[in-house]
C-alpha cells in the first residue's frame, strides 16, 4: 500500500521473545464501512488521509489492507479479574505495530474486534458497534478533560453480525496508546518464572516510558515508584470528574498511566460514592469510592512481579516493596486534597480544608445533588435546579466564602483556577445512549454533535441540553463490557 498517508512503523515489541506475543493477522471482514475517523488525532499523529476515499479507509481500518512495515501480533498478558487470577492475552485485538511521529514519539496502533487469536478462550474475537462507539466517545471525552488516556482513531462497521444477547452489527475500533504494557503483562511474564525475560520486560518498559531511570542503581524499584506516582495522578483525575472505570482488573492498568479499556464505564450524575455501573460488578468492587484502594491493590500485584529483581534477598525485597506500596495512601490523599482545593478555587492550605470539603460531599450525597453541576453552580454557571436553594447548602456556601477570603487573591483568579478543573459538560449517560441508539440505525449525526460538545468541556457555550442529568428513575443505569 502506497505510503502517502505517512505511516511510519517500527515494531520493537514484536521483536521481544515469543513468550510475549503471538504472530497473527487480523481476520478479513466481509463488507467494511467507515463510521468515524478522528481527523484531529490523525493530524497529531502526522497522518494524512485526505487523498484516501472512504472505501479505502474502510479497508485500512478493518485490517483488510495492512499498512507497509506492520508486524501484527496479539500480546500476551495475565490479569486479576474481579480479584481472580487468569492467564489472558489479546483475545480480540491485534497490534499493528508502533507508529513513529518523530524520533521520540512512539504510539501503538491496535485493532480491537479484529478476530480470534490463541488467547480468545472460546470468544469470537469480534466486537459490536455500540461498545466500540462508546469507547470512541468516552476516550475522546477523557482526553478533552485533560486526563491521560488511550485514544480512538477510527471505527468501522464490518458488515457482519456478532452474536451477544442478540444479533448486533460488528465493528472494529482503532486504538492509539503510548503502549499496551499493563500490570497484567508483568504478571504474565513473572508467572512464567523466567528471570531473564522479566529483566527484558523491565528494561524494555523503562526504555520506552521512563528513559530517565535507564542508568539507575535499582531499576525495578524506581519503576515501581514512578508507576505508583502515575497511577495516583490518574485516579485523582478520574475522581475529579466523577468518572467510574468499571473494570479495574490488573490487565486494565497501564504502566504508562493512561486510562485503557472503556467497557462498562460511565460518569456519575448525582453524587454517591458507592456508584457502580458495570452489570457484572455485584459487590461494588469497582465503585467510584473504591477506585483508589483498588489502584493500590493492583500496584501491590505489580510489586510482587518485581520482587526477584528488586533484591536477591527475597525478604529484603518484600520489605522494600511493601514500604513503597504503603506510601500510596498518603501520596493519593495529598494529591486528592489539592485537587479538591482546586475545584473549590482555594489557594494555599488551611487546616479546616478537609472538613469543608467533606461537608460539601456529605451534603451532595444526602441530597442526591449532581456532582458536576454543583461545581458549575459554585462557578456562577446558571444551573436550573432548586436544590441549591437548600438552607444547609447556603450555610456551607457562606463557610466556603469565608475560607476563600483567605486566598489573598481576587475572585477572578479563584474562578480561573476552578474553570481549569471543573468541566461544564461530561458524557451524560443518557446522551451517550441516545447517540449509540441513533448510530445503530445509521444516524451518526447525534453522535457527531455530542462529540463536538465534549471536545470543549470547560466551555459554557450552547451546552445547556447536555448539562442535565437523566430524569430520576428506579432503574439503575447499567453498562456492559461488550464481550
């Protein structure tokens, strides 16, 4: 295929030992059709699709035609899924390779829904249109909210049906990531008990993501510290916008600190720390408030993988790793507290800040106040909700104003700080469902409008219809992982 598109593939991961992957090509599809192409992301990747017609684009993004110099593989990894350990791998995904934008920027290009691999474990290796468009919408929204994430370059329909609860339209998503190395990748290699391959993975990961520690005295230890910092920042960002990942298995935690795998994910409307959206999360393991402790739990699994190379003395290695993992709580809480101060436009630190924040959260929880809109209201955005006339809320606002006066800065500076971190709009669950439902009927206009609104979440223009939460019902909103 002529490379006027500017594909520039280099495939370092596929050159790792065979344990790490399976060489496999995407399974061709019957009648591919392009649904959406992310032109802004294409530009950032230095890709030019302007001279390629829709039919050819569909051939490319379905895997029917592969770009030059790709070396397609399915990656091996393991995972604690809802706490239970399983050897896994890409059961419906194929990595084309790493596209280089310049010498330093390397991006994995991966197809999701591209057919069976040896890791499919009885699955069909395919994906349905709804879940792939959900990933496209939510991952792009998360990116616009300034949160680290994998991104979506394109979605194509395959022209084939997939069997789930009923027959659905098949689709393939093209995912872009700084890499697909996960905690589960380390678990898979550690499980093989080949110390040389474990060292290869540590060195590869450091070279790719943390070159600053290449000549460190104890690479494994420094790697653990950096991954912990990245994950702390990521979870704090999720909490900032009310995002619930839904499936924080160890195979869905990246070493790069990017959000990955948008299955049963959603954004919280009214504030309830116990909110769960996943249809399979019966016990709230991955609820909103449980995300920080689960991140710590996942990081402890990562630390276990590194024990053999942290120190030759196992007891000593365990003690060192335990000490690092035990730091998580304090690091997270400090970052979370500072994030909440930003949401309330508070400069500096006052000893009563924690109580002020807690009393707001308690009020929101007790009164079923909308999480996003409460902060919008505090920024002076017109929110049509009688709830903010509540006496106890007004009392809290007065306490907040007293604290704000200690900022030693003007109101405009306070608002500037708040506007940077409080979105005016999030992907409201009912709006996402509306877009997906229209798309199933070949109407992509609803989705495109939603995407254009979500592109500027900190803006206040023409978004009122996207700001309201769904009407309250007794039915709980559920999302499904799509496999």
